[in-house]
């Protein structure tokens, strides 16, 4: 997945917002909460997303994936795809969508209702 494809995919999810921060990273949010980040890892895009506890245990040891720098060191369950082979593009999209769903579900009922989620 390219950075442009990542941004297009995230933009298509309902009620998302985009900011560029943290050293030119594309940061995607729903309800003001981050669900996906694209930055750089050695000349290639690095994609970071939230996962479940089980997902964190499974994906942490997969080739091309690692606990997300900064986030995971603070006990948060975030994974970063930083090198090949990593997941397939379809799987990466599924992980990003699942991250979006987890973040949206954690919003208050009122906030979800206001956003039509």
C-alpha cells in the first residue's frame, strides 16, 4: 500500500478527519481520536494501527510488523507495519478498518449519535 492509497482508504471511512503532525505523519482520527498513522520507516511508508490484546500478541512477532514505537512502550496495543513482507494489502486494510471500529466504538454514545455512527 502506498501512502496515497492509505490516505484514500482512511478518507473513505465515515466521519474521519486528517491532520499532518509528528514529523510529517498522516494521522487519521474519528471523533478526535487517532485510529491510524502513516509515517516513514527507512524510505518506505510505515502504517500504525490499534489492535486487540490478542492481535497484539500474534502480530508483534510477525515479519515486517512490530509493536508501534512510542505507543506500545506506553502499554498501548498498537502495531506498526514497517517492512516487507508484512500483511497483504487486503489484510492491512482489514486491520486499519478494525482499528477505526475499535476507536469509534469507544466514543461516548452521545458523540457517536452526533456523528451518525
